[in-house]
C-alpha cells in the first residue's frame, strides 16, 4: 500500500466474508467487481478471458470460471482431489465445467455493479453460504449468470479431515438458514448428505430388528460404496493415494449432513412458519 495507490486495507469488524465484500464493493467504482478469495490463486489471464466473454455477452451479469481444488501436502492434495469430483460436491457446474453454460450459481466470479445495486448487498447475518444466497437472489430475479471454463481459479482446501469436517458442518448448518430465508432455494444436492446421515442412524435399528430389514437397509450402503469407488477412481488420476481420498469423502458428507441436521433443529421454528413449495 505504501508503494501503490490502487489498494487499501479496510477494517472488517464483523470478520465475515459477506461484510468484507460489501465494504470493498462500496469503495469500488467499476462496472464489475471481483471478490477474490484469500484461499485462492487466480490465473493471470482470468480477467482478460472475462472481458472477452463479457464483450460478446453484455447481457451477462455474473461470470465465473472453473474452480480447481488444490493442496500443499500429501493429505491436502488427496482431499483436493476428492473435492474435484462430482461425487464429493454434488456436481456443481463451476467445479466440473467443460464448456460455457448458463447456471444458477457461479464460484469465485465477477458480478456487475448493476446486479449488486438491483438485488441489494450480501447478507452479513449469514456466516457461511452468503455467496449462495446472493446468487440465488440474482438467479430468481432473472439475471443471467454463466460459467466460462477458460477462466480458472485454484482454491486451496483445508489441510486435515477435521478441518474439512468443520468447514462442511458450518456450510450445511448455514445452508438451512438460507433455505428458511428463500423456501425455493434448496436443491437436492443440499439435502442428500443429511439423508445419508439419517440412514446411517437406521443401521443399528436394522441390526436389532432382523436380517430382512438389514438387507433392505444395506441397499443405500451399496449405492454409496459404488459412489465412493467411482469418485476415488477419478480422484487418483491426480496421483494421490486412494486410502487418503476415501476419508475425505466421509469428512465432506458427514460434516455437511450433520451440520444440515443441526441447522434444521436451530431454525425449525422459522422453517415451520414459512410456506414451502
């Protein structure tokens, strides 16, 4: 900052990403803004690719690229490889994009100031999933959002299973809060991990009831095992150890699922009071 006059350090008392984004955007004057993640590295041609795309599609108000998870050591690289599979994260397009496509959410993308001024700022009462809530408002109001895989960002993942579990727990927990705010915002991929956790709780009951019940209850186990195998085969293409990848899937799914269930308990009264489709 001493050497350049085009940057500034802002105090963010709430210590939340959403409040930080709002502070930065309020100081900006450009037609677009790009909330860069402190856990990511942006490709040197990212903005160039974005400008070229937006010149051709001036009707687009939000534009993101391919988000590629990376790690710094053996364990975090295995976790990153797991996160790069559709099985881990539900196939959200910005993680698996291969061609430009209109979407309902962009990851680590650019947004037009017109969009921000139209739908309002990021909700700083949401500790996590604030970007999803903002994207949902943009999509529900018919603003066009695209993914251009030529634009790339590398996102560093947490470096331990415990850290991943906590991160996903918080994400699942706050996703319920967003659902309570926007009843139509919930997608199947948001709820499946919670269903998975509930199914795990039925296994002891099935063991007590008998063989037939256990046999029926084992069907989801075979389906999940097949998903783990398929996801692991994809992940090991990144030259990581398979036995480090598998616990990564469990940390992601269990953390998110338990967090989602905790959110249902926390905001049950608000959920009951809202009209859901």
